C-alpha cells in the first residue's frame, strides 16, 4: 500500500514537472502566465485608483480567480488536446499509471503557476502604482488560497475528462468561460443571479473558494462562515476527486470504444 | 505456451457521411481474425495500407476495445484485464508521434519510467543503458524536436523497453528510416529476439519480414489470408514466375489488358521517377513475354527480365496485386 502511494505521488510529481517544463517552452502559455496577468492587473487597479481599497481588493481577488479559471480551462484543456494531437494521449493510456493521476499532476502544475504569477503581478503593479492591497484576515486568506488550489484542481480533473471523451470539446471552451465566472461569484455576488441558479453555484467548489477568498480579504464574512466555506470547498473538491475515479473509467472505456484517444483512430 | 491468443477478433468503426442528411456508415477494419503467437516468437503481420494491422495492434495493446471476439496476452484478457496487461507489454507505433517534442530525449525516458513504475534507482541505471543501446548517447539532453526521424524511432524503442516488458508490439518500426537507420533497427529487433521477448512486428517490407520473422500472417481487408513460415509462404508461388517489364508511361486501359490475359495471375506497377516497372506473375514464365508485349503495343518499353518469385511476390499473389 505504501509502495503504491509512493508510486502515485511520483507520477503526480513527474506529471507536474513535465507540464511545467513544457509550458516554459511554449510562448503562448508564457504570454498567458506572465504578460496577460500584468495587463489585467494594471488595468484593474488603474480603473479602481479613485475607489476605496475595499472595493479594489474585491476586484483584484475576483479578477485573479477569473484568470485562474481561464488558465485551468485553456491550459489544461489544450494540454489534453495537445497530447491527442502529439499521439502521447494514447501512449499515456497504455502505461500502468492512472490517467486521472497524470491529469491531476498536470492540472496542479497549471493552477500553481497561474496562481503564483497572478499573486506576483498584482503585488508588483500595486507597489508600482503606490496602491497598497490590504487584507482583512491575512492568515485566513493564505489558507483560503491553498484550499483554492485544491478546489480548482478537483474541478479541473473533471473538466479535463470532457476533453478526453469529446475530441471537439475545444469548440465549447469559450462558452464555458463566462458561466463559471458568473456562477462562482468571482466578480459579483451570486445573490444578484436568479434564485434557481444558486444550487448550481453551491455544488461548484470554486464558488466556495471565491467566497472564502473574498470573505477573508474583505473581512465581510464572520470567521465561522469562512470555516463553512472551507468545509464545503473541501467536501466538494473531495467529491470531485473521488467521483472522478468512476468518471475516468467510463470516459476511457468510451474513448477505447469510439477510438478517440488518437487523431488517427 | 502461447503468449498471445486471438480468436475471431473483430473491430468496426463508425463514420458519418454528409452534412445535412448525415448517414452513419460502419467500416470493418478487422474481420474475425484468429491466430496464436508462441512465447519468445518473432511474429510478422503483413498487409497493405488499411488492411487492419494497426487496429489489431491497438486492440492487443488495450487501446481499442474489440467489437467482438477475444484476445489474451499471457493469459490475460485485453478488455477485462487491461490494467494487468499494461505493465507486461511495450509498444511502439510507426512514425514520430507519441513523444514530447519540446522535452529532451532523457526527460521523455524519465517521465515514462515513472509512468511505468520503474523504481527510481533502477531507472537511473536503466535509462543510460537504453540510451546507449539505441545509439542516442551524447544527444539525450537535446530536445526531441531537433532529432532526426530515425533518432525519434530509436527513442521510441528505448521508451518501450524501460520496464523490461515480456511482449513487444512493433508497428512499422522502420517506417521512414534511411537504409542505415533501418538496418540498425533490425539489428536491435534481432537482439530483442535473442533476449527471448515475444514480438509482434508489422511491416510493409517483405525482406524485413523474411529476415526477421519466424512466422508471418498476411492480412488483407481485415482478414488473415495466409499464415506460415516465410519459406512456406514462398512455396505458394513456386509454380509462378515473375516477368519484369520496364515501361516509360502507362496510359489508362493498358494495365487492364494485361490483367485480362488468361495466363496472368496478378500485376503490380512500381513507379521509379519517369519509368514504371510492370511485375507480371504468371506460370508461363518467359514464354508469356510475347503476349504481354503485344498487349502493351504502342508503349515505349525498356528492359524485360524473367525471374524466380520472392516473398514479396508471394505477398502480392496473396493480396491479389492490390499494392
């Protein structure tokens, strides 16, 4: 059992490393990690320079989360598409390692690098513009950030399975971008949405991540409400990761029936 | 003991035709094939493009689920026991795909060693050994995108051997290699055979199959049409001779005229720049030349030679000259 867990951790670590190495040699991905967040951070803070710091931190956290989701959807999705076109998706499936574990490592790499780049960009721009970003509960905020990575990775593993199952899923990539921004309350509270959408928001782990991050940054949530957000975030992320085991079994069986692991059949 | 057992294996693919009125069509890629491969045997699967070779290998490597029939590798079912089979087999598909081009050859091998759960200490020793075996020593830290086609093929071989598999599937491993690279690859395959690996090899090159394989199955349109040793396959055409005619341009219709001659078994055209070589298989030998030349009346002909059939001729005879 210990040997098996060690093996799985090695696969995650190596998939993480390989994904990062590949991203660092891809100009398109590098632009998305380094330049784009700088432009977004500069624009967001410039627009908010006359508003109060409370509003600024809400927008900064919100826009950083939209950036994370975009990075997840495009980098992780395109990574699966790239594997299929390169013929490596089939090679990966043919190994004894679980594709779900490999994807976990890849998504973790994409989320970590995007998160680090966004934290760096917002801090840099706020310093340059002399616009301090104050956090109401810094320790709670840091813990929320760590849990946010968990929430996004869990969500990302589920989303990646759709790219494995449906070769044309790239066509839906753009249409998926905004509904998640809105339903997860990244940029404005979900209370502004129709009541029937609320249950959908509640089952999305990034919603609880946004709630915890906004709540701890602004101090707008009571401590016990932040705890509730963390518990819900951990619960739904764990449900995704555990549930993804059965999902990947189904997806891979379907892909082997439909011959969609490779572009050449 | 059989390492691979295949029984009535069939695989269909669905394709759609049309945009508005979409129709689904079923294409049979592999049509009820059966054969066994003994442990430690080097077995060849020969066939023209689209015959079903790669589909067969993909089913055996657990990457495609058969439509019907069964296949076992070391007694394990390719559908039910896919996860148990994967650590025990290695595979390479012809061509340059299946590698990470933006990573070095060494990083590719490190990654796949991890995915095959090769112990880290074992991998540290094994990877340099394999790099040396496939002749990539000194180039292993360069990105794969800078490798030649032959180097990528050899890196594939190293990847497939990382976990010391019992059974190897080599799908056209010499495809696109220059003569020197192809010869080196054949020597590597021979070494693997000496190491008692069970190998299923597909190739278009008859001399390669003749030189390497203990038994050969010829597959055409998804069906096995012959299965025997190379020597016995050659005997299937021992009553035939091959008339080779050099021609400079064949207009439509002339080929059909030759095919319709009653003593002609099959006809194949090989194109070499401006000229073509017509290979006519016939039991009449050199006495058929005058009738064939008459059927080609009006064309500019060059050298005409009659020779004994080779394994390639046996293959052409079996697949009905559809090369």
